[in-house]
């Protein structure tokens, strides 16, 4: 097994290679405006560090969000292209689950906790987790004040929680801010080994994109 994992749903462009037992190489660069520019060079770099070629990859793992439209689609389109070109399966994972997995594996949490990332527009993408990282329900996008009662006092990780410490009062300063492809790869390897399920390789936006057709738009095609 050789898994190529990456995620572009947060400001981090993160890539890793995993052999089914351990992470062989990883790379993370935080730049919210350069996902498309940074992703493929990072893939080349981690494969070289792992001593592997792209043809050696047996599966692709990609974070499907939630995340902003522009960044998220870079990873998903790239994953689909690799899957098609290499004729290998593409496994979708929730980006928040990757952050939760890292928090659990690092020993930061052992009971209920919350993961929140920055959704912009003064909102957060968030989800609550129970026990060893099992997500409770589906991820949501909300204004922090609207979820204050549901997250108060719970251990919290992620850049969204760090932005609103007055709401996420259980913020763990040493917790992961952004998702790590290494954590996604490890989570995927565990699910493959146990026969677990993956998400469809489709973007989890949770809201409409910023760019929309103006109201009252008129065509200029001749009749």
C-alpha cells in the first residue's frame, strides 16, 4: 500500500505519503492564496522524499472539506485527476475528522471535544466529537455566538476555535490549527484496514459560493 494524501480545504496546503503502517514523508505550507501553485510541487517533493514515484501510488486520500470554494476545489480536482490517470481509488475524508484524528493521536483529548476551522464571513465550520474521535452528526457552518452554549467548556482545537476563544472557552493552545495530510493518511489507512467507509469525493461547501449570477441578469443573445 502506498497512499498519497492531501488537503486544500484550509489555508494549509498539506501533502503526505503513507505506506499503510507509517508516514514516509510530509509537507505543509500555510498560504490561503496559493493552493493551486503549491500543491503539485509538494506532491513531487514528498514522493521524492519517500523514495517513490507517482506510479507506485495505490490510493489517493483527499480532504473534502468543509472549506471555502476556491481552495477546496483545487484538492478535489487534483485527486480526481490522479485517481483517473493512475486507475486507483480515491478516498474522501472530512477535513475536520483529520484534525480530530490528530488531536486524539497526540493525546490532547480523551473525551468529548470540538473542532472548528475558519469559514470566513465571521463564521466557523465545526463539529463535535465523542470519545476517541467519533463525530456526532454532520459538520455545520455557523456564527460562533450561535453555537456558544453547545461548545462552552469543551476542549476545542482548530484555527476557528483560536479565532473566537470567548466562545470556544476550552481552547487547547497546543492543538492543531489546520488539518495535516499525515493525519488524514493515517486515518485512511486505519479505515482501509478495518473495512471502514469513506466519503464521496465531492466538495463539502455547506453554503453557496461567493460568486453568483446577479439578480435580474439579462442575456444579450440575439433572438
